[in-house]
């Protein structure tokens, strides 16, 4: 083949450019630490990367949702547990009074009234700006009472649900209906007890008090059963949270495998390309200089 | 004439021939870097000999002609491959622009905007009455809509840019056609007197090659050295000394069609017959690739709008209002959040019933769940998978165009090297020739002085 000056120069230029381009892309991989820097680098990988990112973003969100649900349930649980304690105290007092001890009835009545208000207040607990036990009517205190200790429920039986996974949602609230009014109306039982304690006719009063012991036990069971329900939801949330953490770890690993460059081999590649580029520079410098003219002078 | 004067004549002819050769050598050296130049050489021939006893005696040398060293077939092949190269080059360039637009590697693309949009609905589920959650949701929704708008208008911009390129190339093609027609005439005028129009032919070949980068043509050369250039479909661009022009006409989608003008005021649409050169690459991206992505983007934006609106308008806002659409618009270009919602976030409907306000979040849950529902492509894929496969498709297209471009430039490069190997000027070769011709010239001069001495000897005898 006849090799002319232009041919030499052209091939030097195109070789230099090609080596420089390879060097550039090797540098890019080392600098960004990613082997997929644009969709055309790995079209299938890119689709996977975007899918993994969506999964991670959604998983983070589910994690947030679950934390929020757990807070709600924890507060529900601690509130109901206090109410349970208070009701047990009331039942102890009622059992005491039903077996004849008549002296302290006004004091006991006052104590039960205080407990009534305490329970009412607890039933009106807010998480943030929302009342926890009013179903959907979170802007309204669920319970109020009149002077005769008749309680009114202002909430509804609405469920508060959160999303814990792809198309999976879980009920996290206990409404006032379930906790205080489903089997027995806790506030009515307390009211009847107060009436019994305050009955001037102590004999009738004792009968009234005795009649409330069984409903009080039912109230305790009622509270216990909603607590059990919440607890099982809580366990479910916790196990979902753990699964999510494992899942996230796996997806992160997959994302990293698809997207991240293996730094060691990327650097080796960079050095190889650097050497290649320098070699082509050195070769070019030697070839481009020499000509017959050097020897004719 | 086989006498001393004959020697003088031979020497004179030799001087002239060697001088011609040095002239041509100098022309070659001067044009070592001229694009499209083919090296030239002098054809030296012996003159007609004279018959004597005992035999014929030569009468020296003459420069019979100057011709360029050129492989005609190679030129045609280079032009054909250059048309392909131009096509892939333009297609690659256009696709890479689209790729930059849909580049999701930066984590700030449509995929991210969609993720944040669905997450904001999740946050509303967690606190359906929360003002902060509502504000964030309306902001994220606005971002999503604007991301759609931006990508759409940038894709449109690419289309417009390509249109501008196409228009520019049309006038470039016309300029080249005019020049080729003019060269046709000049070459024919020179060659009618049996001369070789070497430099003009080089110029015309260069123009034909330049034309090949832009559009696919068929060329043929007739016996008097004029080339005929036809665009696909048999419409002439150049014939003899006449050139025809291309022009553009706005079509129904507001883009430019390429038309051929017959010179009598009629135009013929040749857009669909173009199959090579940058023109084809640009047309491909403008009329097939970009509209495809615009459609996909529209499908995605419309489906999100319809699905979200469908659920949202059945729900109730914090203020008790119902029937509000969440997104308005008709395509990816103009999708936006209902301005009433942007102005009053209480309108966002999280509740499924008026009685459930503010704690009911059933509508918010249903909308948040849309993220994972098969909503696209005939209910077979999710929103984000639909978009992801769109990005992946684009990646494939860019990769394909790159590979084709690399391959094609390798082919053209190879052919160009081959052409250069045949027609290119080698300085070494020219230097050697120069010395060769110089020595021959010196020797011819010596002939004259020898003839002179011979004559002197002869005269002094008298």
C-alpha cells in the first residue's frame, strides 16, 4: 500500500481521538463511580436501575407509613392500658362497696367521678391534631358528658388505614365505638355506679352497685380485646418493617450491582487507557517528524 | 534530421518535457493538503522516430498529456457509503439529544418526579387533614406536571431544531447543485479540445461527496464528461449545465416537507423517497423517533390524569367539596394541577364520603395505590415501568445508531484511506521525482552544450 503524508496524519489523528475517547469514558466511570452513565450505556440495566429506584423510594415511604402507624398504635395502647388500670380500680371499689362497707360512699363516689373524667379525658387523647378515638371525625373530641354523667359519642365507626406495601393497607385506629360502646357502654356503667354510690337509700344503692360488677368486668374484657387487636396489628407492622429492611438491603445490592462500577477494575481500565493514549502520542510524535527532506539538506 | 541539429531538437524537447514534469511536481507539492486533490503526472512519450539506414533513430520525448491518478469506481463507492454515514451521523446526533433529555441517571427525571408524587399521596394517607401534607402534595404534583411539560416542550424543540437543520441543508444542496452544473460546463468546454480538466474534476468529485453526506443521489457521467445527478425517485438535480432546486413546504404537522421544483413553478414532495444522507437521519428522528416519544409521554400523562381525576372527583375535600378534578389539560404538553387546588389545598379529596371528613383517607389510599396498578399498555404495566421501558428503548436506539455510525465511519475511513493511497500526494515521492526530473533536465542541458561543441568543431574545420 502506498502510504502518503495525509494518510499518516489522518490515521494518527483518528487513533489519537479514539484513544482519547476511550480514556475519557474510563475517566467518567472512575469519576462518577457508575458504569451506567446514560441509557445507551446499558439500556436493559437502565430500566432495571429505574425500577430499583422506584422500589427503594416506595419502600422508604412504606417505612415512614409504618413508623406513623406504630406511633398511633403505641399511643392507643398506652392510653387503653391506663384506662384498663383505672377500670380495674373502679371494679375493686365496686366489689368493696357491694359487700356492705357503707361508710365511705360519698368519698368513693367522688373518686369514681374523678376516674370517670380521667377516662373521658383519655378517650379524648390527640395524636398531633387528630383525636384518636373518634373514627373519621378526627377534628372532634369523641366524648363529652353532661352534669348527670351521661356521655355522648361524637365520632363515627370510621377506619384509619395506612399503606404498608404494594396495594396493602392496614387499619391502625380503634374508634370510640369499639373501645367504649360495643359490648357495654363503659360510661353508662360508670354513671350507673355513681348513681348507686350516691343513692341515699343505701340498700337499693348496694343492689345498684352489685349490678355494675358484671358490666365492669365486661368493660375490662372489651378494652382488653381491642388492645389485643391493636397488638396484633402492631406485631404485623413490626414484621413488615423488618421484611422491608431486608428487602431494601437486597434491592440496594441489586441497584449497586447494576449501576456502580467496580472501582478496582475501573482504575485498572483507566490506567490501561492512559498508557495506550500516551503510547499513541509518543508514536505520533516520532512518525510525524521524519521525512525525506531531513536527509536531502 | 539525424544530424547535430537533430541532437539540439531532441535536447530542446527533453528540456521542455522535464520542465513540464517539474511543473506538475510543484503543483502536486503545493496541493499536498488540498482536500479532494488527486495527484497528477505527466505522460511522457517518445516522438515518432525517423527511418535511416541502418535503422530508425529516435527523435526524443514529448509530454503527451497530464492526467490525474484516480480510481473512478472508488469515488462512487465512497459516495454511496458516505450517504449511509451521513444518515447514521444525523440519527445518532438527534437521538443523543433526546437521550440527554430523558437522562434519568442524574436522579432528577420524570421517574423521580413520579416517585415523589406517589409518596406525597402516601403522606396524605398518613395525615389526611394535615395542611403540610396537602401543601407538599400540591407542590409535588405541580413538579410532576411541569416535568411532563418540560420534557414535552424540549422534545418539540429538538423537532424544531432538526427542521431548521433540514431547511439549511436544502439551500446547501441547491448551492452544490449550482456549482456542479457550472463545473459540468467548464469541464465539457475544456475536454472538447482533448485536454484533461484534472483540477476541475477533483473539485466536482469533492462537491459530489459533499452532496452525498446530505442526501442520497445517483450520479452518472456522460461521454462529454458531464455528470447527471438524480435524487431518489428520478428527479434530476443536475443535468448538463442545468440545475434544479429543492425547497421546503410546511406540512400539516407544522414541519417542513422537502419538495423538488420542476422549474415551471410546480413542486413535488420527495420527503418520503429520501433514504440516505443527513437528511434521512434528521427526517427519521424528526418524523418517527421524536413523535413516538411524544405519544408515549402523552399516553403516560393522560393516563395518570384520568386515573387520578376519576378517583379524586369521587372524593371529598376538607371543605366538603366534591367533584373536583385534580389535574387539568389534554396532553403531556399542558397537564397541570387544577389551579383551584393550588390556591386552596383543602380541595384535595382524601375522604370517600362527606361524613368521613377529615379522618377518612380512603380516596388518598386508592390514589396512592395507582402507583402499583397495571394501568398502562392495555392494563399490563405500571406507570413507572411504562416510562422505564421508554427510557430503555431510547437507550437501545442510541446504542444501535452509535454502533452503525462507528461501523459506517470505519468503512468510509477505510475507503478514504484506499483513495488516499491511490490518489494522495506523497511528499517523499514528489521529492524523489523532483530530483529525477532535475537530473534529466541537467542532462538535457548538457546535450545542448555538447551539440554546441560539436558544431564549433565542425565550423572550425572549415
